[in-house]
């Protein structure tokens, strides 16, 4: 039976380990399990918890808290983020002490109301707000969309600890807690970023500006090891991974194409040549052999997204839908798009893809171009006109 672990004097890890977790939230594989990190901070006047744990682990969590204080006497619960792996035991704390103060962002208050379905004593925090626990001062940093709208960081001023919520974490469960006690978990750290945080690179840049210059001795995330010796490495890694895309010398189009019989591919060649003549570089991806990471990187640097698709069995092919699904896993540089393709006995795909792009908040800068079977020279001239429209939209930013 595991006990709580001291992080620094009067600060203890009271989280739990979940080593046999195989898939997190039914979405992301966890090759090495995970941890649900929660932290107890005891000042001379007040006691605070930074987050709680997933509900099935509440008993172990409260036992660890009880090593230091009766859970009913905790004064403050800081909810850095309201997902159930963070807030799963909040309802039980409120039942034990209805007057406990729940410190959180405005968005988190709204989410908690709907998660808990009961009233609670909320204290809304803003950037720079502080609470003195008695020799232990908590300072709050709003970090929305890392990775939910509700996220905040909490900084313990005297001990220079950054409780960073899901940022800088990893789904990695060891029998040790601190990074300098563990051989290596970089792959899990990067995979976690890629799955959870990568879609919000611009929000990462905003959050890093807010903690820039803060003296940080440890980064204490919500999952995985506490970074006792490599906190700056984690922060610098995020800064490197989230650098703003460089300005292209010429606008760039990403063209993703599937062509069952070559007709859509031929249309793509004509459109590509016309775009390049008009000052737009084109990076072409054959969807049948595309590497996801290469495509996602290109999305983050493209000024225009073009999808070329045939219609197969009254639908766009699975590879096309996969390419569209990957959009939500990144922060696209721009949201301009257009669709083209050839079809045979039915031609629904172009319109279906346009609808999906619109749903993803892309602006369609030209009506889709689609032709039956083998495009004629007249059809190809229409493709050139299509490319002319695209180039004009990209070059003007409209």
C-alpha cells in the first residue's frame, strides 16, 4: 500500500498510479500506464489541494490526504482542469465539507456545475491572482486550451513549483515519482504532447509567455513523473515544438489527392502547374501512401488546403476522410480550402468534402470542380480557371 510522497516541505503528492491502463479516455494508447497526480499543500493557516483523481481511485487518494489532514478540513481545492481524471473526487470533498472553496477559472466553474449537478463555493481566479495559505502563496495563471478552455496553471511562489495541469505531462507510470529516478520517458512525453496538446500550439505560445521569467525549480504535471531535474527541458521542448510557422517566401498550397483511375490525378497536375505559374508553391500528397506526420506538418505551414477526391460507392474514399480527420489534431496555419475531383456513375464526394471542410471552419475560396470520367481539354481549362481563383484568394489573403 503506497503512501503519499513529499515533494518539498509541506507539499505532498497524493495522487495514484494506474499502471495497467492501456487506452486513455478510449482514445490514446498508453504503453506505460499513467498516473493521476494531485498535490496537498499545507500552509500555516490554510490547506489546499491541487486537483484530485479519477473517481474509481478516490479511496486511495483520500487515504493519502488523510496521512496529513482530515480531508473534511481541507480549505481549498484548486481545479486546474475539470476533466474527470482531475476532478473525479471533487464531489466527495464537497460532501465532506460543503464550505470548501473551489478555486477555478470561469469556464471551469461552468463545467463543474454540469459535472457535479449541485451547488458549490466557487472562487473565480484571473491571471496573477494569489492566495496566501500562510507561508505558501499560490499564484494562478490562466492557460486556456491546454487542452480545454478551463485550464489554469498554479504556481507555488516560495518553493518555485509550477503545477502545470496537462502541459508538460506524460502518460507514464513508474514505481518512482521523480524524473531523476527514472531512466527515460521521452517517447511517452512527446507522444502525450502530440495527442493532447499539439492542436493548440498557439495557446502553448501564449501560456509560455505568461510563465517566462518565473523561477521554476520543479514542474509538477497532472500525469507522469514530476520534473525535479528537467523542468526547463520540458518547457523548452514545448517552446521548440510550438514555434510559429515561418513566413513562406511564396504562398504554399497543400494538395492531398486520391485518384483511383488517374483522372483526378490528371486534374491535380493541371491545377498544380497553374498555381505554381501564378506564384503559389504546391506540396502534393498522394493519400494512398501518405505519412500522417508529414501531412500534419504540412497543414501547419500551408496557406491553402486542396483536396482531390473521386467518388467511390457514393462517398469519398476512407483515405480522404482520414486526411480530413487529421486536421483537428493540429493548428492549421490558414483556413482557406477548395475541392476537386473526377467521378463515374455518381459524383457526391466533392460536395461531401466541401461540407466537412466548412464544418471544420474552412473558407471555400472557389466552387468545387468535378467532371465525369476522363476530363476533356475544355474541362482542363476549367481546372486552370479554378487554379486562377485559388491563387488570387491566397495572394490577397481572402
